[in-house]
């Protein structure tokens, strides 16, 4: 399910980043009492009344004082957030009179035809708050808040939630495997989609950036149902000039968020690039099942060692995801594409596997016996027990006598043993270390 997106916009120094930090649950954006501190968009997940959503903090929008390019860049960043958002929160400084910038921002938001909630910030006394001037913005009833003190934030979020799409509209059947094809532009994602579907449902072009949005296509194969999400290619930030292309990158990341299995496409003629590492890293951090798909294999001059050599290079460059299976294909000729869905099913199953606590702890005792933790200043780490607390990705909690004694190398040893014993091929593993009182245990 794609999480709704809430963009926080307004002119500089009205308290946008303070509100963002309040909703994000921590100090994320830099808050400073001068305009222009926040220039790029910041993204964080939040939750209210059981609804999860993504919030975007933006730089202040100014329509004047453009002697430098920075105000223009900040306004473009805000425009991207507005385009992407499902709901927009316009923050105004209720202690000051409306400015021409406030009114021009409101005019821009009205043209967007997106739901807008006006947050009248910096209210010191709610009993005496005078908000009648804010109705001039033409965006409905303003909600008084104090972001710095956290006052009336609940009322603001209640109003924001009324504009979210219903959860029923967003949900797919849980048995349907959702697949996202991701990668750099022109690596062959749309061609792969068409090859899997067996028909031309997505425009295919050799011009990078043809696919501007994520496209969901439902299909059936051998009695199983899938949703295939084709996505726009992700470029380096410095090469994203058009507003639509910036928007497409964000949509691609959202496609990763709502899929079960990622097809990470790598171009065989170029190998793993720095951008490939960043894109793959996002899917890895999101805990998705991952298949490394090396496309355009038909264009490579090969001998009997080429595939092994290329796979070793991939493992070297993408060392953080050695767990991901690799498939060498040609979307254009159909070479090995027929093996992809079988691998998707396998990886989706691995990412959803649960291990019984008793079975897990029997093995944990063996692992510790074979390789006891080292001592630190005469004190030894004790593994009390381990349990699996989640899937997609498989998540384990390891209770110990002293979390500070858990060296990263021993944690990696435990992760490797979990994978060696239970597989989890194509799936990242999350291992959380928690300290527990031995006497209570």
C-alpha cells in the first residue's frame, strides 16, 4: 500500500521545519531563526490514529528577492513536493499580517486542486487567537497551532486525515505479489515489463526518461496473481533538471515502498554504477525481497567464464546484498525471462518465512557453543534468547545481558548463521539487539 504524502509548505521562517520535526518525532530538519535554512526536501514517515503517511519538509517559497538562484531552487523544490503530495499543509505566521508571498502561495495551491489545510502557527493564546484575516487566503478554515509547544497538533492531523484516500481503495489482496522494476533510466525496465506481460502495455523507447510515472498492471501466470509496477528510471540528482523527472524519481521510491519484491535492473554493458548502488541500497533499507536482474546480456561478448566473472563483480560492488539472487536476461530477446516469476515466488516466500522460537533458540545455543563471544574487560556477552518478531523483512530480536558487549562482528556472525540455517535468499535480515535483566529472565 502506498502511504499518503503530506507536504508542508509556506514562506521562509513561519515554522515549517518545527512542525515537520514535531510530526517526525525528533529533530530531523535544522531549525534556525532565519529564513532559507531548509533548501531541499526532507522526507520522514509518521503515523496518526493508525494511519501511516509520509511528510515532506520544504524550503520557504519566495516570489521576490531573486538576485541569486537559491530562492528559485527552493521554490522548485516546494513545487515538486506540491505535485507529489496528496494533502498540503500551508503554514503561516499568525503573529504577523499576511504578506504578498502568503497570498501568492495560496493562489498557487488553489490552482493545484489538491486538498489544503491552513496551519496558523505561533499562536500563544488560543482563547484570544484572531484568525479572520487568514480567510482571505480562500483555503477554508485555518487551524491554530503552536508547533514549538506541540499545541493543537492533534486537531491539525485530524483534519489532514479527512483528505486521505480510504484504506480500502489503496489495498491489494494480500495474496497478490507486488513487483517493482527499478533501476537507472534506459536500463530496460519497460522492455522487461512488456516481456513479462507478453504484450505492449507500456511504451518502450530508447530515449532515457520515457516512463514518467509508476504504472500498476495486474496479470496472472500459472494461476498466480501479480501486480507489476513499472517505474521511471532514477538519475543522479545533478542530472535531474525537469520537474517531471524529479517527480518520477520520488514516485519510483514510493513504488519500492509498496512492493513485495524488487527487480533491480543492472545494465550488462555498463556493470554496477554508483547510482545502481544507491538505488539498490534504498530497496535494501526498505527490507524488500530483491532480485538482481542483469539485462542486455545478449549484447555482451561471452566465454565460459564471463557469467561467473560478472557475478563476482556484482557481489564485490554490492557487498551489502550478497543474499540477493542474480539472473542474467535479455528483455529484448526474452532470454531467461521465463525464469523470473519462479524466482519472484521463491524470494517472496523467503521474505515471509517465520521460524519457531524453540527451533531458533536450539540453534542459537549451538552457534554460541561453536563460537563463544569474546570477553570485554573481563565481562562476557550472554545470549539469553532470540525470537522472530516480524516478516517482510524477517526481523529478529536478540535479548542479551549487556547490549554494549555485542560487537558488530558477532552480530554479523549471528546474521550469517540465521541465513545459513534458514535461507532467506533474496531477503535482508533485521537483527535487533536488546538488553534484558538476567534475574527477571
